[in-house]
C-alpha cells in the first residue's frame, strides 16, 4: 500500500545539539482523501550498537552510564545498563562500532557481524540503528575503556554472565531496547 506524501513546509524548532523539526505534509489516504498533518521529527543522525560475547565464558560486555532522559522519566538514579553504541558521525557503521567499542569498553575488535538494522522510535526520531555482535577474549582488552574525555563520557564497563543479563531484563534492571534486542538475538540464535 503506497500513500502519496507531499512535504509542504519544514520549520527548525531547535538545532541546539541535533535538529528538531516541525514538518507540515499532505498525505493521501487509501480512500483517496488528502489530509494535511503536522509532525515533529528529531534528527540526531544514525547510530550503531554492538554486543560483545565470549562463548567459552558465556559472558557479555555491557556498559553503565547516566542517561538524563531516563532520569526525568522516573529512573531514580538515571543509570542505564546498555550495549556499547555511538553515532555514525559520517563513518560507515562497521568503522564506527569498532571505534566506539575501543573507546567505551577498552576492547580492540577486528571482526564484527552485522545482524540487523532498526528504527528505534519511528514516530518521532529519524535515527536508524545498525546492530552488530562480536566475539571477545581477554587478550583483546587494550585499555580501561570508559569513553573519551572530550565527550565527557563516564562509562563503567561490565562483564556479566549471559544468563544473569537475561535475568536482569526480566527483573527490569536492563531496560534499554537495543540491549534487550541484542541479548535476545544471541539467545534466539543459540550463540550463548
């Protein structure tokens, strides 16, 4: 089913960090009726995420960091346990996720496997996220990780048994969508 879309007007509401736009458009419904609607869209660029796993140890590498939007929406500490991720910033997804992995977790990985891509909040955010997995071993650890100073990141690196991570999802201790999707992918593919 294809609906005819015509963009009529785009207003920038904010470009403080990324771009928030108000878009007026015409939409042709399946009965032929043409309607005009306004929607806001937040454009923060596209991103990549990865879940590192160790089959021998049956562990995964996750991160913990403060996330203001969760804090103002009821997360008492604002801390989130997540898979490593970052914005592409003009890089291709594979190069981005290798760089982010080293910066955030301290692991230098060469072989990554793209498993899928997804829009994370298509009703309001333009971002598409590229999902990766990669095997890791202790000898791939080249630094402490924790993020980069100029981005003012304060990231704690966690090595967690896979079964414990899955249980943390069930207990509500892991509430990040990308992380849940990657953990479920490993489970469904019987990788761990």
